[in-house]
C-alpha cells in the first residue's frame, strides 16, 4: 500500500511525497502549473479533472461543484475510447449513486478512489484508493493507494491495451458452490471481471469466487487459482478483475444467490 497526497495548492504537499494528485482543468480554481508538477520529480503523478467534458486525466472528480454521478459514465466511456483505464473519485456516501449511474447506463464500472475521512487507511473492497484524511495542515489530503493502480502506474493507459469483448450473465442454479466456463481470446491481456449486481440501494449482495482454472492453446494450465494467493479474500461486494494471460477458456468456481455478470476481456 502506498501513500498519496493531493491539494489545490501543490506547494502544500511535502516535496518528498512518493505519489501526488493534482488538477489539470478548472471550474473556478486554477489547475496545477508545470512548475507545480515539477516539484515532485520522483513521484507517481495522478491527474484529476473536474469537468466531465475534459477528455484527459486519470481521475474524474465527482462531488458538488464538479462532475455529477450521472456524468461519470459518459466521461469513462470517452476516456476508454481514448485508450485510458479511468478512475472516478467520490465520497463513500455518493458511491452508491455513482455505481447506480453506471448500471443504468450499461457502462462497465471504472476504478474507484473513495473519500471517507475516518482515519483508517484500509481501502474498501471494490476501490483502488481511499482518501482517509482531509485538510491536513498546511492544506492537503492523504490517501492510501493499492500497490498497482491500472491506468496510472506504467504508461498511464489501459493496463492490458485491450477492451471488453463480451458481457455474460450467470444465473446460479443454487446458492452452493458452482462452476461456470468462459471462453477468452488467448491474448496476453486476457482477463475476466466478475461483477455482482447492484440492488435498488446501490449496493450488491456479496458473492464468492474461489479458484479459477484456465487453459491456453497449448493445453497447458494458466490458472489464476486466487485462493492460493496469501491474503486472498474470496468475498466480493463489488467488481473484481482476474488476469488470465494466454487463456482460451477458464472454469470459475463461485457461490452466489443472485445472477451476476462476467466481463470477458480480450
């Protein structure tokens, strides 16, 4: 887990920060200048936009006075068309409305950076980062960030360079452990994204994903087998991506009481 600082005024952020986030467009306040960004030569830099019409940036800021929840799906669709792997920032209390907007628009959810100022750096399930301290003197916010943030780390574009090929709906025969088989492209960027469905309150009922046994064209196993990963939590309350490079088919072990979706990424 990493620590990230963001601020309206870049000079408020400690110069030795390992990761910084700043604005690149404006509604009322000026965005960061080139000199502002240059204060952090060794930091990972995250660019934020306030306006859903701005076709740039890693993150869309969804909060009063900036973009609205209903504008988020259009921005995400636009950024994906430009080759980015986008993220939406919002408060924990606004998150259900944002997720509902994506569900209603039929747009696959982005990564999420969630604000909840409770002093706990633990990142919520389904998010990539959490802003857990706000307005720290002399004027910056502090976030915890996953060790790898797709779309930010690396070249700043989509981590696989590929798009969603197909979305399938899985209707469980019962709430016990079951298996569903999916077919993939065999590309280096092959992956599946498991998506529990949203309820009317904007939240999803939990489901469980165990091992994923995948095979390539050479009939050799390329299984993710996530339950063998230390610290793996098989309980899902939001979407989760499983990379399966080279896989042409995969068997996913799951338990769910309600139908859910799987995105096939090629």
